[in-house]
């Protein structure tokens, strides 16, 4: 895993970005969630970070909590290994970027990328219905879907001080003098190491 962390790959990718209407429940938002169809969601709110599951275009958070997105949302990502919808607040409006990898020739362009793994805080795991609470003594606490831990047992996770890892894809672009830099990044998945 660490041997190829900086390997540059190429993929055909489609990206769409634009401003949204002020209300998050507009047709563009709902349609984009349905396009991702199956995956995960993470929301950064003014008061918490929520992780959830997307199934058939429907959002499911722990305890069926559904925040007031218009009032509290800072940003959110709906993702799976092929697609991501990223929405963020910019002033009084919301903007979104939708990216899909592995598209056909006419739908996208070839881009270079580097995949990276980032270890997340939290080394204590506790079952909470269909979710897992991940915490740490320093005060970090969040509740994630059970799918993130795969077939690992809670006892094994706690005994061996396992960690969650966020897998990201970072897209490379070039400026007018040929200098390379990251121009976009998206979440792929979260797993245990």
C-alpha cells in the first residue's frame, strides 16, 4: 500500500461544477444524489460532522438524524469509488462539483492523479446499531457506517488499536508554464488498517 502511494495514474474523468440555488432541496441536488445511488456521505455542519450511507439515492444517518442543511451545512461529500458530489457553502450560496471517473471517451477527458491514504483520528470502537462510534481520549468522537470496518470485529479493532483510513484521489493539472499541482480532490472510500 505505501509503495505506490505516490504513483501517478491516468483515468478518463468527467467533472461538472456550478452554483446552486439557495435551497439544498432543489432538483439539481436531489438528482446528483440519485446519480451516486450507492455510497457514503459526510457532512460538516456548524455543530458536528455526520457520516451516513446512501442507498438508492436516499440518505441514512445514525438515529435517522437529518440536519437542516440550509441552516447548518458548511460542506458535504457524497462518494463511492467511482463518483463524488461535493457541495459547499460560499457566502450565502451553495456551490457543487460532481466528478465521475472511468467514463466513456465522449463524456470526459484524460487526467493524471495520485491516490493517497490519510489516517483518521479515533482508536476506540463501539457498536451503535448499524453504525460504529469511533472515539479517542482527546475528545474526538464520530459515528460511521459499519461498512467502513468491513469484516473486522470490534474486539479486534480495540485490542489491536486499529485506525480508519480515508482514501482520496488527487487530480493533477498544469498551469500556463507547465508547472504541476493538485487541482481537485475527492473521497474514494474509508477502510480499516
